[in-house]
C-alpha cells in the first residue's frame, strides 16, 4: 500500500473533524480542531494527515513542533495516531514507518509519542504499541490513571460512605452548573495555597471550551443552600467520564461535599459509561505518586491503568526496523 503524508492546514479543518468524530475508532473531542486550536499561539502545529493510494484518510497524528522534536501532542493529555475503523496491524506498521520516513526527511530528530489510553478506544486500537516496540521506542514517562470499570464496580470505602452521609445530613445537594467564575475562584485559591500553581486552563479558556463543547465539558457543584462548597469539571467522551478538575472549600471538605459529588457522578450521572476516570495522581513526570490523592480516588473503588509516553530517536534506519518485522 502506498502511503501519502501531508501537513494539516486550516483548509483541512472539516476533513480532520469529520474523521475524528465519525470515522475513527479511538478519537475523542480533545483531538477536534476546536479544542486543539484554543492554544495554537503556544504550540507550532505539525499535525499530519495519512492517506492511502485511493486518497482515503487512514490516520491522523495530532502534533506540534519544538526545535527538532515532534510531540504528539504537547498541549493535550494524550495524542498518538487516531485511526480509521478498518485499521489493521500491518497497515499501521506501514503508516508508522512512513511517518518516520517523512519526519526524517524534514530533519526531525525525535518523536515524543503520548499514547491514547485503551479506555478511550471504541474498538481495539493498540496497533501503534507494537510499532513503538519494533522501532525501539524508549519509555519516557508512565502515569497512573485511577479508573472505575462500570461493569465490575468495587464498593466505596467506609470513610467515603460516612462522608456522603454527613453531606446529606447537612442538606448539601449536587447540580450541574455553568458558574465557572465562582468555581474557578475556589479552584485557583486551592491550587495556589496547596501547590503554589495555577489551573492549566484560565477561566477564559475553560468557559470558551465549555461553550464550544457543551455536551463534553461540564461542571458539577455541591451547594449548601446557595453557597458553592465544591465542584468537579468533567470531560465526557463516548466511553469515559473523565475528571479534569477537583476543588473544594475548607467547609466543603469538612462536610463531605466532594464525596457527595462523586457519589452522584459515579452511581447516577455516569452509571451508563463503561469507565469513570479520575485522572493521574503523579508529579515530576510520573516519578512521584501523590499518596493522599490516589488513596482518595481509590476510596471510591477506582484502580490503576497506566498511561505511557515514548521517545523515538529518528534516523534513516528507524522505519526499516518496523518494515522488516512484516513477513
């Protein structure tokens, strides 16, 4: 099969989005251009479109260029190849090899490749993992996601159940809200006091993204009367409810506000989703594990799924390592 590689341009906007939303087996809204391009001023786009000899798009590679390195993708939680539903292992190997040839020809020295965790795959889509193995990709980073499998749930810990009872006894309630302004104030104060950092997204960015993706980006808050005590921002895809931000006031923490939110999300709102993803609990590029944070998540019955990033050193021999495996 002859493979053609082309750079993404704004003229391919509709083709890109249509492939991600309607023709891929592992694409999510994060790979749509309306999401990717919100921080286009911070990343030099080097996304690739892979087509076969009939002109049919077979795969996309969301990516950005930094010096002589391609990252898939520096501004996204995950990247890697988004492939069509008919992608097979042998075709993927040729796609991967062809992309390495393309990058080598463009004087790219290194590819940093963030895999898409399997929980986001609508169909099995780990053909790229085999290609990574063949070209001697180096494991660069491993994070621990904490996941609930809806088909085989583990009971909440007693401590979490007690907190839920406390919240209900105090008259707290949970509802979806669009009041990102009030929530962001709670979130920013928490992150600054606890970690001396800021949210990845500004208030302007998250409200803009929520307006672009109202079915995917949602805020759930816990109240006592009219006072917001805690909130959780969810990123929702076909198979996964993903926790993007968690924040609570001191009073909300004492009254079990977050426990009540997660009880609602896990057992009611997202009970039909195959997976509930609390996200990572790592620091220092995966080398440290925040014990308190992961124990809180595991208290709701979540368990570990790893999310890997790889590094490939590119030269004129890189693609041969992949192609010679096909016999």
